């Protein structure tokens, strides 16, 4: 698993012209695959006279979930070139749609690959990006005297307290950066503080 990953923080858009055809690349942050359908519909409404809306996206903190669609162009000439541009920049949670307005001249497979890939690259160059932390959710059980120590250690590690309850024991649900999980949970357990991965409790 990746400890950190790169993604977009705002949209990028660019236009490439090739033999009278116009290729408009639109790059944007994509939180999950469900959100893509709505964004694609919005782009389709805005460009309702376009010939093709081809796209690709990458999801997962390791960038291991992908999709590419040629949307009527010859197989492998649109979606895959767009996807390659996203992957070459090591981006994830990222989508690119390339809108094509046909100019009347056939480009051939090589021309299409260059045009779709080029439009995607130009759009991605216009989109600001950032590095984000990959988190693991941990449930911590401790005594009242230990709560503030746990809270401080979570915050110092760039983590976050997601939830807390106070009964016989204090139970904190915390999000920890993956590169801090092993050291923090080992330290807590040595102090008699319970720490379990949230997905193991389901």
C-alpha cells in the first residue's frame, strides 16, 4: 500500500487542434467511480454537438483501479492513450475526458492516439495537484488518563480523531497515516492501550 499519493485539487482544461478536428481535454479530481457518471453527463450537456466523448480514470490509493473508454473511436485509439497520460504522472483519483469535435478529415489510428493523448496531457498540465496521505482507521481503547496522550500523538502524526465515546473505557476511532500505524500501535499496546484495525472489527 502507498503511504502517500498524488491527485488533482482543481480542474484543468486545454484544447488541441489536429487537421480541423478540435480535441478538448478536461481533467478533474474523481473521489469514486459513482461521481464520474454525473460529471460525464455534465460535460455531455455542455458539448452536446461533439462527435465523441472519450475518457479514462484511475482510482485507489495505489492507482490500481482503472477504466478507459474509446466511445466509438477505433479500439485503443482514445481511452488507452488518455489513461497512459494519467499513469505517467503517477496520479490517482483522477479522470480525464477528451471531447472531440470532428473536422471532416480522418486522422488514422496513429493520429487519433497522438491527439487524444496530447489533449489529455495538456489538460493535466493545467490542473494543480497535491500529495495526500493514505490513512488507516484504528480503534483505540484506553483509560481516561491516557486519552489526551493518545489524541496528541494522533495529531502529531498528521492523523485525525474521527469519533470518540466515553464509558468504562474511552474508545477513539482515529485515522492514522499508514507510515505511522506500526510504531504508534506498538507504543500504545506496550502501555496497555488497545489498538485494532477498524476493518477487523466488522
